[in-house]
């Protein structure tokens, strides 16, 4: 009788190195990786994420020598059926912090109970276990600075482990095609910008460490410069683990950019801890006073914002970069979010949904925590009176206007002194009077 296989259930952990579930499976028997395409699942991937996931799974399948089975339908039902079909010895997975994923994990464990297939839940893509980073009295932390300091007092995250030696069965159970690419075909810009997969994730990390880490602290806020790591989509899909990045940065701790990047990793962690404690973080304001905020509904303003037609140069540049590449510089994300929420007074949930659909690095916890930060309703939120002036932000962080010229070519002929104020050169004025909008937002905030 042939040896019973072990299934590895994959979600946003699409790599082989430092993968606890593959490590656990390798010790139990021949391994079959499994991905479920479940469009009805809560927070199913948006369009840009579907494009990325398709290609990441394709590369991972090649790296596994083809030992990847895709099934389409209800996640728990399909996994339980597949386990029964191949008489799986175990189903291994890495835990995920999202509440709906935790519910699916519990449902799968229950479905496998008594079936002869062992459910094996392994540590997930976290630097620190959920609930481990607390205040001195063991209380949950709502301020990032305190979270960061508390995290540094804990033992360092475990060192990443290498790719395990995997065996695979001689034959695989039947499966479906890879999850389909979005339709109609709008994603050519993503394909020109990104190469998904574990190999490329490691290459990006190595390139960043060698060429940009030293300047990261001073250049990361400059969208006109190539100063960021570009790792966010690879982290979002688990093509590289945060432990791998953490230890690679720690090996260069003397670099002036090292601590700054580590803080970005820990902000990602902070967001996950928030979501685990507040499962409705993507839907409801943490500060319930904001449930009374007098939001506006304006389909035309939202369309202008989402398509980069606000006539605010830095905003339009960011939104067009997002549409073309599936990514936007982080400083610009804060600016465009502030304009939507505070200048246009459109609910942050609408902006969050747009980002979920268009970002290749869409991440439920990060997305929700960051939008609530801008709105002022989150745990560690910008104060309500902090309203980004997109004109001054553009002049400060894109001083020569190179970022705007690249993404808003109709302004390319303007000199630097006018490119962030093109209406002074006879170009269209912004769709909203920014000074009046600031007073309107402040008045609304004061009322709640």
C-alpha cells in the first residue's frame, strides 16, 4: 500500500523557505500543496490580488515540481473532500490572523474530526504570536510607539528555516485550473511592473539591502525617488516571511535605514494584533463616535478621486500610479486617503474597498488600520485636526515635480514652482476648494 500523502493548505503563504506547514508536512509523508479558489469567501481577493495570486501559484507549482492541486468552491468542503479522496494522513496549514480565516481553520479542524486525517495548525507569518505584545500589566496596546517598544523587549523572532526536503506522491488527485485572471484584461501595467514569486521576493530583498537600505530613512517619503523596498506585495502573499526580512535587516543593524524598516514590519504586526482583537475593524470605526460622522455620498467625486481626475496633482499622480501598477507610494497613500476622507468627506470604507480591489499588496489588517488612522477613528489614529494639505505635501515630497510629471503627463511642461499649483498657470482648479473643505471637515469633527 502506498504511503498516505499530507496536504498543505496554502493561502497567503506562497513560498517554500521558512514555511512551518511545509516543514510539518515534510516530516509526515509525501506532500501535496493545495490552493482553494473560493470566490464566495469573505474578503475574497480583489482584481489586482487575483492577478498576483494566479502568477504566484503558477511559480510555486513549478518550484514544487507540479505537486500543487487547485480546487474551486467552498474552502472547507473542498479541503475535506480532497483529504478523503486521497486518504490524507494530515492537512497542515499556517495560522492566519484574519477572523474569517481563523473561522475557516476551526471549521476545517471540526470537519476532519474522526476522519483519520490529522489537522495540523502551524505558526503563521507573524513576528510575535497574537497577544504576545502587551503593556507592562498585560493589557492590549492601542498606540504603535508603545507596541514597538514592547515588541523589542520580547525575544527576537525565530530564525528563518530553509526549504525542507519534500517528497511528492507519484500521482496527484484531479484539480481545477489556476484561479482565473481578472477579466476584461486591464492588468498589462501590473505585468510590466511586477514579477510575483518567491525567487523575485528574495531578489528584491537582496537588491534593497545592497542599494537602498542606507538611504531608506531619508528617502522613503519621496515618491519621486526609488527609495522603498518594493517588498509589500511579496509580504502580502507570503512569498517571503517577515522573519526572513527581520533577520536580514538585523544583520545590517548598523545601517541608518535598519530601524526604520523594522518599524514598518512591526506596524504590519500591530495591524494584525488590532484586527484579531477587533474583527469588525474593516467595517466599523474603532472610535464609535465616528459612527455619527456626517459623511457625504458623491459618486462623481469618488469617481474623480479613483481615476485620478481631481486636478490635485499629487493625488492624481498617486491614483494613476495605482491604476497602472497596482501599487502606490506610502506617503502618497496617506495624502490621497486624507483628501478622500477629510476634503471630500467620503467614507473611509469606500477608499478601503477601492484599495482592496486595486492594490497588489492589499492586506486586510494593514488596509483597515491605515484607513482608520487617516480618518482619525482608529486605535493609533492621526488626530482629527490633522488634515494633509496635498499642495504642500506635493511641494515637500516631490519638490521638482518629477513624480507628477511621470503620472500626470498633461502637466509635464510646467515648471517646478507651478506643477503642484497648475491652476495658477490656467489649468483646471481642483474639484474641491481645499481651504473651505478643511473648515467643513473640522466643523464636522467638532460636532461628534
